[in-house]
């Protein structure tokens, strides 16, 4: 079914200048189809960063991307939210978007599959959390806290983290209201800390963490301790589950992101979509075979590129099954 062009983006370049290489969908699928003995139906699986990618940087609205999101839903192309946010922070958005697809949370530190999803029985050792099954791609938060706190006790390092604070203290440190601070505190695989010690002692602490497969990612306000994993690992875990257990379809992965912590995820996707961010100076250059640069920031650019990709696939038999 042809998707009507109902994009709310009134201005900007026409569709044909979205920089989507001609026939990208067919080319990226060709290798997978040729490995199959019978011709399988082709589907996209879309992984998206949230802030300044699917969500507007200022208003946090995803509404400008609604036509493309609906297009994905109509074709049964899964939309996977992939963020540094906690699962508790992402669940409301997933409900709002009416997506029953898996999620990638806390910067790729775990994948979360709804318990009612087709893939749920494929994770027999996963841990249940609310309506999801959780599988860590690296260390759990229990391991991170046990390690970091043991080193703090032993060496008298001066640092504080989310685990040390009450919700009121967390609100003070983050500026979040009580409810939002509660969701931010509900962490399963990462620990944000504030380092109050010297640089030399930080380097010593960092090297000690490394021996326990824990590394750090510097954010704006906090240093995030996490396992040796990232959004790319989250994408790869889910794509391999879909390819193995939902093998009646040939899956092409698409990733969208705007910042350096999306680069790994963009690089391992079949199609990387770089969303421009006017607040960042660096130019992201993923190593993916196909790179598309969106014509607008945020959800407007998201809508333009995904709508065009859906259009490019509409001449293929894509079926009606909803894997949401
Ligand atoms: Mg972002």
C-alpha cells in the first residue's frame, strides 16, 4: 500500500533531495535474499535514538514523525526505541507511540522484550521487570555497584552516585521533579556518579573498574558507569534474535541518531540515518554501507527519511503481518 505524503513539514527541500541513494532498499536486501533458498518477504527493523532524533530537542514532541511511524506500523516494521534513558522513563513513550516492540535502554546496557511479544520465549534466562523481560548485554547494575562501592571503601575515593541519594537529593542534583527523579533512579545496568576526587585518583579508579569489565561514559553532568557495551550491542542482540526466530522475513536494520553515542549503533546498521543537530559541531560519519543525512533536525528529518524509505520498499511484497 502506498503511503500518502502527509508530512506536516511545509517548507524544506522536496522528497527527492532527502539524499536517499537510488534503489538503496533493494541493494541492501540483495545479499540477504540471495542467501535464502526461498524468497522471503523483506522488512525494515528501525532503531531510533530519542532526544534530538525522534523527539524535538526543545519540545520533546514526536508528532512531526507521526506519518512515518504510522507507515511502519501498517507494514509491520518494528520500531525499537534505543536510548540512554531508563526503562521506566521509556515505557510511557512506548505506550504513547503504541509500539509493542522491544526496547534498548540505558545506552544499550540491556534489551527489554514485552512478555507478550513473539520473541519473549527466546530469552529463557531473562529477568522479569514489569511487563518486560530484560537481558543484559554487559554488566548488571548490581555488579557495577558492588565493584564501585568496594573500591570506594578500600581506597577512600570521593564520589557519589544515584545509589547514594534519596529521591529528594536526586531531584536536587538533576533538577527533575519527584516523579521524573523516581523514574531516573529506577536503573538496572548503569550508575551515574559525580567524581569529587583528583584526576590522578580518577585514572586509578577507572583502571580498576576496567579489570572488572566496567567502563565510564562522560555525560553533561554525570559520569556513567556501565558494562563494556553500548547501543550497537543492543541493536545487534535484537537483530540477531529477529533473524534467528522470525526468519520468515529478511530483516534490514535502519538506525537513526544525532550524537557521538549513537555512532556505534549507526555503524552496525545496514542503513544509517544521521539526524542533523544544530547544537553540535561534530559531523557524524558512521562506517555503515549506506548513510543517509536527514534534511531537517529532529522528528521532521526522521519523518522525511523514514517516509522515503517506506516508499522505496512499497513496490515489494511486504505483507500485512504486524510484528510491532
Ligand atoms: Mg540524541
